[in-house]
C-alpha cells in the first residue's frame, strides 16, 4: 500500500458551494460530475520542489499574466498529446510534465546557453 501525498496540496473530500446558507450541500450528482474547484485544480499549473528551488536560485519571477501564457502553452502541448514539453518564454525555459500540469525545472536565459534539452517530446515557444 503506497498512497502518495503531496505536501501543500491537501483538499477536502467534499466540496460545498459558497452560499448564504452553509447548510445547503452539493447533491451527489453534482459532486460526481465535477465542481468548479475540481475543474480549477485540474487546470492549475503546479511547480515541483525542484522547480521552485531553481526559480529561487536563478532569480526568476513569474507574474500572473505570464502564468496565463504558460498555462495556455501547456494546454496547446496537451492538445497535441505531449507528455514532457519544453516551454520557451522570453528569457526563460520551463520543462513541464504535461499530463500532471507540473513544472519540473526552470532556467533563465544565461542557464539555457549551450544546454541540450533531453527527455522532452515537444517544445512550445511563447512570443
């Protein structure tokens, strides 16, 4: 039995709608078909611990509007059936596990020079 738990990503097993009356609950059918929070979590871009360390070490800051562009690039890669994708955006490169929507590592412009990217099956260039 090897249940995996990701630190910092604990979610309640039942999701309730926000309403004036907290006694109202989501019906069984609505819970099974999916909720807004589940849809949001499925489409949210995550960062691995390794990627977070690289962003910090290399002084890379990703702004809200940049996150939207990167998320769109991941969507494009997913539409083509990609598994591991290189996302090139301005002066940074991100390797993303597309099915999990997880950034695995990140590099700035200086770190990209003279590097070979391996174990990717696609590249998306954001202009």
